[in-house]
């Protein structure tokens, strides 16, 4: 008789030990004639459960990892590539050790925060599968594939894992068979599109190029949204070397150009038809005037210049977005006189009438007036206090800052 050893899984499921999982989900025995009816019934039941939760044909190997839906390629929902499809990762056991390994694998610096994948858009399609394993990392592995795993049963997209890494951009050339840059522009977010393929930088021909592809380039580079794509460069900014021998078909939602459909094609393009793309500078924010980066007057970066935000329409949901984006935990609600201790700003007032739901991964995604349009002065500058490091000294510090009295008085 076949001896079937079992162990408990997450959510109470059972699986046979030391038995290979066949592609159709049945457990194989070394001698099928000796298997008891009970053993085969358990194997069939397990395969049915597996099919319900993960779909047919999904195995435990993957070739690539990525973060989707964040402001840059080093933040977002965690996805793994299996064959030709991307699957999400269940957040059971997903912790800062797991994020540290993922950030290292992506070349994104240190881990900053573990987030729920539901915070990032676009929303995960209902038919997208969930990876069959949970990751148990100790934080020193070079890639997720080196972490120990445990079978995942019953995870839904409400439990998708997310991650925030320290680095927004670490330079071209780190993303594998292809990478992208913008050359000969006034900054790294404007210029002639060039793709590195098989070790050689090549310009891109206007034929087949689209604004959707420009959006992908801006996202891949960690820049702001795409504002312009121009078919053709002037003589001073034309390329001199090879021209890319591929045609990219992008939807605009892809994380990088290599995620777009592409095909090899014959062309007779010249450098007169090189593509030019302009993106906004990367969106950034900071809190200034406090004891740590988790408190202070709010400033945002736009067009290379820091400016303040008007408090018209500002609320705790907007505080929540700022604190989350800075990796500073939940917002606190000190009285107005405490917020004013950070002082008024100078120079530009970039945003006014900001309205957030509290679920946005970035303040940039909240509703607001157009950049630079406002009816405010610097006496109305927004200040934010997050729990982060600013609260570690307790209420006594706040009492000192307010000249005595209680924090809420």
C-alpha cells in the first residue's frame, strides 16, 4: 500500500509530501496499482482545489519579477512572469524581508515599505492568476527564486502583495534583453529615444511609434507623465548610429518597453525620422522644517522647482496619502497652531484645491487645479505630521514646541 505523508498548509489544506505534481494537477505514485482509493481521492480533491484558486496549468516557476501601478518601476503591486502571463503574489508571509529581496533583485536599493497591492492601479484583472506559492525570505537572498516557499491556497486579489523600494531610478541598462534612454535633451526626462539592444544603443524610427509608447518610456525611466512625442529630430539632436530593427506596439499601461508586443521589421528609416519624447520631471514631495522627514511644511517638485501646497480643500485623506508616500505610517492630527510652527514657504505655490480619497499611492494622482493655478498666499501652506519618527519622543516634545500645555489643547 502507498504510504501518503501529509502536512498542514495555510488555510488548512493537505498535500502529499515527496510526490511530483503533474501538469494536470494529479499526484503521481511510483506504483499506481498500489495506491489506495483514499489516496487517489485525496489527490483528485487537491487538484480540484488547486484549479479553483489558481487556474489550470500554473506551476511554481517564474522567469521575471516586476512592480506594477506605482509612480516608478521601484514601487507597486508585485507580479511574476510565468511563461507568457503575469501572476500576482499572495501577501501571506510577505514582509520587509521579502521586499528587501525583491528590491535587490530589481536593482532598486533598500526596502522602504510593504504595501497592499490593491493600492495600485490599474486594478488587477479578475482572470489574472495568483502564484501558487507563498515566499518565506530571510532578507539576504539575491532573488525571490532563492527564498523558501510554502503552498498558497485560497488567496484572492484582495490579498495581492505590494512593495516600495528606496531608489526611483538607477540608470539605464538594468532591465535585461533591452533598456531605454532619452538622449541629447535638457535632462534625462526629455530627448531622443534610444534603445539598448544586444549591447548597442540605437535610435527609434517614427514608423509605428505612438504616444502610448511614449507613456511607457516615461514610466520606465521613473519620469512623470508623457507630455509630447515628436516624429523627427532637428539636425542637432539626430542620432548617429544604428536604428532599432523592431516595431513596438504598446497599450500605454506596460511597465517597460520590453513588455510591449514587438516584431522584427524591415525599414528604410533615416535619422531624420528619429523619435523625440518629453516627460514631466519625476514627481517628488518632502516635508521641511520639522525634526525628521515625517513632519513639516509640504513641498512638491514640479519642472525642477520646489513649491508649496495651499490648504484649500486639504483634509486628512490627503495627509494619509502624503504619509504613505513618504513611508511614514499614519497621519497625526495636531492643532493648527502646531502645524504653523513649520513656517511659511517662499516662491512658487504649485497646488491648490487638492482632493484625495486616501487610497491614492501618490499625491500626484489626487484631484487638484492645474499646476501653478491658485488663489492663496504662503500663510495657507499645508503642513503634515506623520507618526513616523516624529512621534517617538511623545507628547512632551510637542508641549515644548507649543510653549507648554497639552498637545490637543
